[in-house]
C-alpha cells in the first residue's frame, strides 16, 4: 500500500505566506516551518537551562516543523480574515481538524499515532505555547527583514506582532527576543563580527 503523507506535506513549499502584503521576498510555508522549528527549539533550550522548564526540546522542534502542515489542504488564510471574525475562526478550526484527519490518514497505520500530536496539536500543552511564541517571533523577523529591505508595508504588522510578543509571559521568549532577534536587523558584516 502506498502512503502519500510526505509527498503531500512537501507541497508546503507552494503555500505562499503574507498573501495580502507586498513582499520584497516571498516566503513559503516550508521555509517558515523550518525557521519556526529552529526558534522554538532555541526557546525551549533557554527555558530548560535558565528557568527549570521540562520541555522536550526535540518534540518542540518537531511541533514547529509541522505546525502549519494542514495548510497544504486549507491554504494560508490571511490573519485579518482568520482572527477578526469569530464565526470564520470557528469554521476555519473545523476545517483544520478535517485537514489534520485527512493528512493523518495518508500515513501508515502503525506510525499514525506518532504523528497525531504533531499534526492535530494540543493547543493547551506548554510546548505548544513555545511553538506559538516562535511562530509570532518568525512573523516579527519577517517584518524586520522587509523593513531592512526598504519595504514599509510590514510596519503595522511589525508593531502589532511586537506588542503580542511582549505580552507573552514566558521569560525564555523574552530572552530569545532580546538576545537572538536583533541580528535580523543587521547586515552580514555586522553579524559576522564576533
């Protein structure tokens, strides 16, 4: 029997993000997922080493890698549409659940349960909070990079995203922002100076 999960999920590279915004450089879901996974992993390690958290950093990284996988079925609905209307948000949540079930059905039955927490994520889990914070940080980084390229289209998004990140009550998130994010506003020569 053939299983098409990986072929289907690899199509994340065709899902463009920031569809309503003028971009100097397009970003796709696959790129975003990798960056989110790396940032979430870093936040988890900071939490474990500095704040006695008990995150499974590699699980957090895997959650980040798959956090938008359902968008290969649903597409990337722009944030203003997805979050500003409770009825649309409720229906979109149902659509995401159906998409998760559909993706999971594409896996061999004997590994499906291993992927369930990655695809049909438990949004109440502490690890999920780290991934959601990393997701916001990656959006903020995109805004910084667009600004650095001279594109002011993302300025309102940058301010709103920064405000949302500042409200996250995880010190490991704030440490990551203070220590690791400033380099995204710098040139290669500046970040190369050690």
